[in-house]
C-alpha cells in the first residue's frame, strides 16, 4: 500500500480528528512498543481487536456521511484503481486479470483517463504549503505514468480523450489570479 499523500496528511486527517470521525490509531497506526503492550493485556480470545489504518477512500467516505447524514440509498465502495495499477507496474491488463475486474475494464479505463484530466487541472493550483514547481513536478510524473498505462491499453482513444479534455478552464485562470500576490 502506498503511504498517505499530502492531501490526507495535511488536510483530511486533521479534519477527521477534529470531527471525531477517526482515531489517531486509525490514521497512523499504533507505535510498535504500544502494540506489544496491547498484546500482553487480554491477548486471549477476547483481547483488543487490531486497529487497521484507514485508506483515503474510507476517510472521504466518513466525511461524506458526516456532511450528508440522510443519504442512505446508495453504496460507496472506496477503490484505489490508480494506486493499484501503479503497484502492478502500470500494467493495466495484469491488474484487471489479477483482481478479476474484466467486466469493469472499460469503466476503470475511463476512470483513469478522467483522473489524468483532473490531475492536469489540479497541477496549476498548488496547495499553500507547496511551491508551484514542486506541485507540478509531482503531478506531471503521476500524469505521465498513468498516461503510459492507458496508452498500452488503447493509444488512440487515450490521446483523443486527453487532447479534447485539456485546457481552457476558467476556474483555474481565476484561482491563479486570486492566489498570485
């Protein structure tokens, strides 16, 4: 599993703690020394259950349910398609076969293309704690890896989608003028 990114660490985790939606252990895990002491107390059948670190998808789901407590008529299943595809070396087909997702291949492919477009838009709006160059470099590297992955599957539709979806975002232009001192 990939380590938590800047969004999770600097924004989402603090909000979850502030709202009481997650514990410190769920966000960063237990200290190894503390883990040993918990095993010693009640380590029998009814000992303390292990605490698992929650993913960014689960964190966002908790925030969603907090903000919209009366929405119950649909299911949310957090997935990490982009991260898991990259863990498979960017080999989309290997990922699909290993996870048994052949029926969802088209949806996942389009999801990756939309993510690339979103990352491209976000590249021009760095968080306050980052510089423009650092932020763009990190996202450009990720965009490149995901684009290569998609081109292995269908180079023509990948290039067509990425070309038609880029540029001209008025929100980005307005935010840039507001953030520039």
